C-alpha cells in the first residue's frame, strides 16, 4: 500500500509540475512581465517568438532607457481565436512612465491612455520549444527578421575604428555622429548602406545610415539563454537531489578534506560556494516556474 501511495503521489507531483510548465490562461505573459520588470531580458526573451527578439533588443537598448524605472502590471487578459489565430488580448498598466516613453508608444502605434493603460494584442506563436508571444514594441514598420545588431570592435572599452552615422545613404550627407555602442540595423542596400534605428531623448524613432565595411553584425540579439534558464522544473529538481543526497552521504569526506592543512579549507570553501550558487539558481528556476517568484540573481 505504501509503495502504491508513493507511486500515485509521484505521478500527481509530475502532473502538477507539468501543468505549471504550461502557458495557458496568460501564464506565459505573466512570466514574461515578471522577467521584463526585473530587466532580465535574456530570460524574458525565452517567452518571445525568436523572430521578434531583435525588436525586444531594440526596446531594451533604446526605448527602455527613456524610463529606466518603468514597469508593467497586468490588469486583465483573455485568450481569443483558435489554432494559428490564437492571441492574448491584454490590458497593461504602465507605472513610472515618462513623457518621452509615452511619445515613443504613440509613434509606434501602441499609445497609452490617460491612466497609462495600454490595450495590446499578442499573437501566440508555436516554436520547436513550445508556445511563445509576439513582441510589438520594436522598430515601427520593420520586420524583426530584417534587423541585426551592428557593433564596432572595441579595445579597452573604446571602438578601434571610426564608423560615421549619416543622415542619408550618401557620403555627402550630414554626419550625425559615430557608432559608439551597439545599434539596431536594417537590411543593406546595393550600395553598401545599412539603415540604423535609434530613439531620441524625446522618444522619437530616427532612421540614419552607416556603411557596413567596418561593423560587425549579429542576429542573436545577445539573448543566449543559459542552462538554468532553459531547463525544465523536473530536471532542476533532479539536479538538486543529485547534489544534496551525496552531500549527506559523503559528509565525512568533506570533514576529512577540511582538516587538510591550507589547501583543504580552501577547496571546501570553493566547493561549498559553487554548490550554493548552483542550488540557488535551480531554486530560482523552480520557484519562478511554479509560483512566478523572481529571486534576484
């Protein structure tokens, strides 16, 4: 009877964990908002359709700086449509917004009302890793698939080449400055000019041009998820058990190692700190997936 009870309990726990992994009823949106508010954009990107992540990079690099303290609160939502036409219709409340960020939202067609609320329609996109959300706050009128991150090779934190930004795709046009940080760039034309998109301090999206000979282009939007971000809850639990059980079983080995002169205590301290770091990140993963509790990294 005890064996049967443990078996049933185990199956129930697995079903609970799997259900917590699902993104139904806006759970995916809540997870995205929690990571976004914490400025953990690499983690937030896990819930964004891969083809839209460059737009998330643009928003994080250019628009979010207009209101560094701005956060989102989800007021209400509902899933509508079926199959490939499914989407989440949500009302978002923006807190700590600035006039510049409001102007930015107006310019891209997603304005805030007089209470700083925003009605959005987020398409649900299927990928090999599961369902994801579309991202709608990026470069207006440009497909995210046609965007790159343009950067200049640096040494000691400074660009080693001068790359000028022009107002038009011509060497005779006005120079607006130099590339001194990563920029979001569009498709190159036949003459080797590539548009770059920036946001002014007033919240206006601008389009200028660079020549691409001296810039490095990247399509990954710097969103490379680590193992702790991509693993499932069940895998995280198994790893924790695999770590903790040997500690209890072989604690005498640690005790004898600690008694070694000089090297022993240092090795033990390094091992303990490393295990604490790993377990902490695993616990953060589990708590976030189950209860959307976002522990600080």
